[in-house]
C-alpha cells in the first residue's frame, strides 16, 4: 500500500510473494531496507508515518483504517510490525494491535537487539534488557 502511483506496486503484483504475510512499515524507505535483506517474501503495508501527538499525527492521518479493512478480509495470516523502536512506533504498533487482536492471525514484531559490531557497554538499557528477555538459542544465531 502506498509505494507506487498505480493500484498495485511491483511487489504486491508479484505472484511469487506470500500474500498471507503482511509487513507493516512507516514509509517506503523501510520497504527498501527490508527488501535489501532478501529475507522477506511477503507483502507490505505502508502507514505513511507513525502516531505522534506532539507532531499532530493521529491514527486518522495514517493508512491504519485501510490496513484493518485489509486484515478483516481474512486472507492475511500473519502481520509483522516493522516500525521504528521508538515511543511513537510502539504506540502505533499497540494502536493497530488493539484494532485486530480478536482476529485469527499471528501478530509479530521484528526482533530488537544489539547491532552486529556494536560494543555491549554502549547499548541503551531498554535495548539491552529486551535483548536479554528475548534471547534465542545459540544455534539459531549462527
């Protein structure tokens, strides 16, 4: 949604993509960043930003309504929230979650943790704490 001037962008028009998997992002730059990993083969929904009362951006200013309508159609089996790990990103994730939590689908968020190449002592407390709480088996990190 919202990354092309035509009805369906190149990604959404690609029949080889998994139409049951939807990644929710803030803007087109996030789509490009995820695409550059070659690890995601689903579709995207671009919100056009994130909820930020300080900046005067509410849910009505984003494409949340069309996202919820799309999910309610029943073809989406999993949503991955891939918003910035900020207060605004978390608020937006939570707002959307509350709109769709009763539907039969998996709702996940991208992992958060220490960036490869960074020194542990420079990580902020929230990131480090979440990394400890959401640790994974070592063999999955290889």
